């Protein structure tokens, strides 16, 4: 996938396309106004200067010369940085990647071509926007490591650097190290194929087994699910919201991110369905809307949801009433405390626990794995197979007699 190079006199069309894309993704009118203002300033800035390639360096110079005197802190500077790097991502990769505060910056010049090209190649492989954002976050970690090691380009990386980077994951979970080192291996292969290094280092990078899937997923019993949901105060506006969100996962098995970003248009009241493109897998999913969940959403929309112009179903109840923070999954822990539900030591419970519980309950009732996989929106049935380990009755049916 070849990265696009856009000249500064071509920005108008790309800005319009980016705003249209953000609007379709459910960004609030307030956010669109903020981004549009920065991009309008950018285009005015470009008109007064010679035409050149739009790049992170150009972006940084624009921000410094236009806003430098007004922003005294890094957090306030990010208000201009975010729109710029959203636009850069959109031009290069064709997608809108949400910017976190600590990621509102670009890669340094020595690593920019490699890392941006690698992200584009992973997008071409079919990875979701959420996965691309996670990979980019890990690339920042790698970049910081290499810069601290005195490397200004990837071509300078040696075997010793690779070994030190591998060692940096000592003490990390198997899940973290397995994912990061697997990606690092793909990056090295890409660097070799792109002519940005002469060694793939593939023979040096170990395969770390992710033992997370060997653990039994934590689930709630049906009685605990009832207690959890009953602990919500449905007379309070935020309680109405939380109740509907919990039911979304308990009844439909939706991931927390998909519940948080669910659009009003996703609900077909006539057909009684919920349709969405999953954030994690990028796959389309349509599920029936149970009556109790439907009434809970209606109660929230009519009697709990703040008046706002967002097309997201569940919004923050504090102005400006935008999409909920990703930490909204903590509502499970909140109502667990209210319901007096205890978890085993070392187990973290959240919205994903409700997904596990739904899958386990379906499995116990004899629902085929293929059906469960379809309901949960798994891209691969092997992800669903993890749930069979919590269904003791099914495991007993698989047991073999031992001859004595």
C-alpha cells in the first residue's frame, strides 16, 4: 500500500472528506467545529506560503507559528495537535484514528517512513482501525526505546539492540510480550522488504506463548447477573443509562467499545434488531433486540438521556454530552460493590465478564459454538472455543474412560 503525498494546495478536499468521515463516525458537532477551525487556520496558513508536501514537520511548524503564543502547556497544545494528526492519518491511511492525549504527536523523521508504511501494510491486511491504533501505540514505545539507545533510524538497529528490546519485556504479561514481539517481527520483515534494513532479525525474535487463553475466563453465575443488574438505580438518569448498557452486554454480548459507540441509527425499532460494524474486528453484526433491552433503551432515551445533538446512544451526562470515556466499563465494578458480588483474587471483572457469562450460559444450554461465535461477533471460532473450558458438563461428555 503506497502512502499518499499531498501538497499543501490540495488540502481543501482532504479536509472536507475527513470532516464527512468523522461526522459519519458519530463525532459531536462541537468536536467537528473545533477540528474544522484548526483545519481552516491550516489552509489559510498554506495559502500564504510556497506549496510543499504536507507532513508532520509542516504541521508542527504551522502549530508553533499559529498557536505557539497561546498554548502554555502540553495539554492545551494537544488541542491543536490532535486535529493535525487526525488529518495526517486520514491522508496517509484513509482512516480516522482517535487521538489520545499521550499520542497526539507523530513519529520522528528517522522512523516516520518505516512506521507509517508498516501501519499502512497492516491496514491493507484487513486489520480494524482499533487494531491499527493499538499497533501505533506500541510503535511509539519501540521508537522511544530506539531513540534512548541512540538510534536515529531503523537502519542503525543492531542485533544487540534487538536483544535489548526483547529483554525489555521481561516481567510483562505473556499477552503483552507475545503481541508486541510478534508485531516487532512483522515490522522487521517489512523493513527488509522495503529496503530500510538489511536483516529481518526473524531468527532472533522468540515466539512467546500467550498463556492467557489457558486460564478459565471469569464468569458471573445467572444469579450474580441478576443481582448486578438489580443493583442499578433505574430512577436516576445515569442509572437508566447504566442499566441499558449492562443489558446490552448481558443480553447481546456486545463488547464495551461497541456499546459505548453505538449509534441511534443502529437500532431498527420496526424489525427489532441492533446492527453495527464491530470496532475490534471491523465485521458487520446484526442481532435481535430483546424486549427488556428495548424498553430499557426507550426509558433512557425518553427519561434519562441529556438533550444533545450527538447520534451516539449512550452519552456523558456532563456537558458537552459527548461519547463516554473508554473507562465506562468500570460500571460493572461499581454495581458489583453495590450487589455485594465478590471476585476471586487476581480476577478483574468488567463488561467482558458479562460477555463470558452470556457465552457460558448459551453453551450450557446446548447452543452450538458456531452460533455462539456468530452472536459474539468473533472473527475466528477459535476465540469462542475458550468458553468451553468453563462448561464442566460439556467437558465431562468429552472425557474418555481409562482402562485399569
